[in-house]
C-alpha cells in the first residue's frame, strides 16, 4: 500500500533543507540539505550580503531528489508542500518572473539609514502603533535602497517578494505572499488591517509591486506542469503553507497560543513568543510580526527577541578557555563544578555586534569580579552559560511588559539546550518550564502544509506525534541563589 507524504522546504542562508513527513505516523522519513558546504554569500561591500534566488531553487530541487530517492517514493505520493524561509530578504522580478538582481538577504545592513530616516519622518508613534516596529533594515527599506541606488533596475521591477515567495513562484508560476510575510517586511498596517500604504508612499514604492495575498494556511497555489517536469512532483500538488523561519520554528514546536514561547540558542539566540493582542515595545527592543495563525478575527502576533552573543560565546570559551580537545559535553560537566553564581564572577555576553535588545548598543562582552585566588576554568565556563541564560531572561522581561504571560518554553534539543546547566538556569530565573522536542524547520513546514490543505484537522492532530524529549522545571530549592546571581548580572549590565 502506498503511503502519503508531506514535503517541507526550509530555505536558509546556509543551505536549503528538505524533509518528507509520513502523513499517518507524522514521522520524518527522509531529510537532506544542500549545499553540503555552507552556501556562498556575496559581500560586494562591507555590510552587504546577497544570494542568488535561482541558487535556492537549485538547492531545493537537489534536496527533493535526494529525499525522494531515500524514501523510495514517487511524486504522486506527496500530497502537499510547505515552505519556511529566511526572513526579511528582497527578491525583485521582471514581467517574465525572472530575478533582476541577487536577493538582498536578512543580514545585509545597507538599508539601515533608510529605515532610520523613515522612522523620524513618519514619526515614532505611527511606526510603532501601525507597523509595530521601526521600519529598520527590513524588506521595504531594502527596496527603498534599490530605488535610490539602482533606479533603472527599479523601473523594471514587476513584483517584489520574500525568499519563500520566490520558491513558491518557481513551484507554481504564481506570485503570492502572506500577511505574515508583508508584516516582516514592514509592509503591513496592523491598525488599518491592510497594506502599509503610508510607508510605501514615503519610500516611493507602488503598491502594485506587492504580490497578491494568500492565507498562511490554505491552498495558495499548485505545482505547475513546468515545475513538475523539473522536480518529479505531480502537477497540481498544493502549496499550502508558507512562513518565515522564526514563526515556522515556533509552529514546528507547536507554539501557537498566547504566552507560549519557542526558543533557539545556536550562534545567536532567539526567544519567540505569541501575543494575543496588538502591542509593541515603545523602545523597539524586540520585533513584532504576524504569527502563522494571525487572522482578521484572531490576533496572534509573534514577538521576536534576538540575542547575537549567545552560543558564539560558548564556542569562544571552548577555543580559548577549555582544555585543548575538550568537547561541549565535558565543558558542561566542568562548568557544573562551580556553584550557582560562579562565586561572584559574571560575564555579560554581548560580544557579537550591536544588540537590538540594548537599543542597538554594542557594549561588547565583559567579565566582572574575577578573583585570581578563587576563580578557575569551571567558574569562567559557568559564568558564560549563566550570562547567556540571563540575557534571555532580560529580553523576556520586555515581553512580559508587553502583556505576555510566559509559563512554558518550547525548544529543540540542540546547541545550548543540550547543556543541563543552561537549561536549569534559564528555567529557574525565568520561572518557566522548558520542554525539549525533536523537530526542525523543514518538518514544521511539512506539517504546516498538512494543516493548510486539510489533511490534518487541527494542531492537535498535526502535532500529536511531536516527540517530547525532556521537561525541565524551575528549581525551587535554588531559586533564591539563581535570582541573586541574575540581579547581580543585570545590575552590572545596566551600569554599563
């Protein structure tokens, strides 16, 4: 008997991952990512970052062919397709639907001055109450840069889109986007519940350049005959889900309701929480976008906190402090030999560029209170992990001020969340229970596709097989010591 499958793409800046999920069991049966080495990023000038949209498409095709071979399936067995993608990128196409230039991707900073100018010209009140953010370095500001600096190319633009929209275009031949996508580009007005015409007019961007809007969970388009011939997919296969990588990561962890939190802690760290009412941080220290299940009738906003200096500090400690050849698991064990609070030694981990949570200040990483007679490697390693956890808690305080009741953190069991010390510190200081799961973005996109085309009736059915690996409760016995260490750390941070 032939099984049915769901296909998920996760279009990142390092690679495109592709996963096949069996409908009946909800299990991932095959995954692949391309390229095997990190995908190139073009930096023609300092602060620039560009990638070829067609390269993403080629990586997606290679991954698809690999998982179909591994699972030994044919295209007709794939019943729906979901797409997750790197957020905030800009793709410009002409009337033949071909890219006019490489995509200006999320980590390109050339548009910062354009966003700052718009923030002042339009007014902080308008930007924060309507866009819920400063225009910043987001997609609309990137397009304003193109208009100013590449006017002839700008005149040839037929439509602009986000990276995931381009993959959907190549699969279907149709140019569409979502409210979530427009919101992450600062092109959605939450107060008026429509396209942000005032910002577009300020930037000189015709509203007609934007794609048609489709619901996040819906049959947005279908695989074309041309794409079917290129990929081996069946013509007419529905594309039924699309979201940026952080909202999609939250979906993959079944984070959809107000107060639920999804977190990652790799090189940089993200805390992404769901808010049930329209709100914003008046100091713009976090970003707010439409979550995957946001609709006209149900407010569901994703509040995104990004900390640049997280796992990169732990990696630095491994290279420069840990004994040569020591792995992360052994580092974690060594760090646990020091007591909570590392006997007064504290590390502020912001050493990987400007931090939005600190209002775009770049204080660098700093070490405080070292005592040459008491402190050793174990104290340094513990203080680093505590500092990372404390930076998460500092950002979560902002989310609570916005009205978010944080009781549970969902995370994949990876990177910093592999460390028992980090997990217990984060749980005990935040007061939230941490649940660890086995999933990834491509699997989440596949399950989103199942929801979007009605294969799954609801989130309970879609995520009934999501495997919970561990639960970490806040430590009641050591709560006072954790809180004292955090308050000491926060006092050092605020003193600067």
